[in-house]
C-alpha cells in the first residue's frame, strides 16, 4: 500500500493548469497559441525565412520572444494592445482576415514596435 504522502494528487478542474491563461508562454514552431478568438480581428504571422520575433506591451514589457523558422505560423489576437519587433522583416508575412498575406519589410530589415492593430496594419500595408 502506498503511503498518502507518496500518492499522486488527483487532477481536477479546480487544480488543473489552464494553458489558455498563460500569455507569457513562448510559442513552439508551428504551434498555435490559445486565446479568446475574435475572427474579425485575428491575424496570422508567417515565416518564409528564419526571423527573430518579439511581442511586447505598450510599457515595453516583453510578452514573448522567439525565433520563427520557415513555415512557422503564429496567430495574433487583434483585440490586444501589443507590438511587434522583428529581425529579417522580409522573412515575415502578416495575413489579416480576408486579405492576402503582406510582407513586413525587406530581407535583413529590422522593424521595431509595429502596432499589431488590424486597422493600422490595413492602412500601412
């Protein structure tokens, strides 16, 4: 018989981790990030070449930073006040719902603090 101190605790709805609440997790290549989806404002960031990516808040705090490789995708909620900084902007495309993907810059170009707001991105690209 296993002593109580060595018995694994039961996972319940109350004590299970909710990955949808973890906004600081670094996405893995090709992994979608769970959030409250709003298809009207959602955007997809795609890598056609290796590019460094950082998502930050207006106060400069970093939400997440990672290396995207060719074929990686990251779904961006358009209802949050967040910014994109990226190296090799020519290797990144952003697709707004209902639009063609648009390249974010030139090969090797660094972009800083691009607001990830669908309205602003539509007018800029």
